């Protein structure tokens, strides 16, 4: 993907396309007014801004990303949009720590890029309050999509991708079609 203005523009277009389905998923997960939300892989800020709208002025969002240029871009967008309840931070997920617990951990199209998404979620969940929400939108590369008319090259490529992702992480089912994994954590 990379770190370029062109990629940041693509991320913004993706954010606009997925905004409503993600908002519905976050609402269904229970994200609402007054909550404190951690957005991992925040990129240029689309998910953080959506979460900030849902939590309102009494809530807050911390966006975490390893790419300083993306965080700077997102910070400019947030300032221009007038958000006062979003703070971005540059850093690795494994090194992140905040003194205050979070009510929700969210992200979009980030877990698939992590070498061990389960370990990352386990580590970050240590910073969540009891009963917190974990809600992510991720593609499902194991689901068989179809095109019509049938195209043999597409079918072959699809099968190869499915084999690759199942072999890489058989314990996980990535949820596409805007599927959200919601986990309530016990204390």
C-alpha cells in the first residue's frame, strides 16, 4: 500500500464508501455517547472521525498508526473538520500504552496486515474496561465470491487466495460483507 498522497486519497475514498456500513456496525456493537475509543491503524482518520461522531463531545477517540505522515494528514483533516475529541498518536501497537482505559477497540482493514492479529488484540484488550467492545471490519478472503459470466482466471485466482489465507491463519475467519466481530470482554 505504501505511504503517499495518492494512497491517502485512496484511503479517504475507501472511508467514504464504507462509512455507512461501518457506522451501522459500530452502533450495533454499542459504540455511543461518552465512550472512550481506541482506533488502531487509524490511517488518515476516517474511522476515528466516525467514532468521534458516535461518542459525541462527551467521548473521545485515540487514533494509533505507525505511519507519521498518515497521522499528520489525519490530524489536519480532524482540525479542518472541527473535531475536538480526537487525538492521534504515532507508534507500534505492541508498544502502545495509555493511562486511561478504553470502552472500545476498533479498526477497519487492519488486522489482515498484522503478523499475529490475535496477539495484538489480546495485548490491546488489556487496556479495555470490563465489558468493552471490540469491533472491526475486515475482508473475508475465504468466502467464495462469484462473477457472471464465469471467468476461469478469476476462479483460479480466487481459489489461490483462499488457499493462501487459510494456510496463513486457519484459526481466523476474516469477516467481509461488512461483517463485524463483536467481543465482550470479561474482567
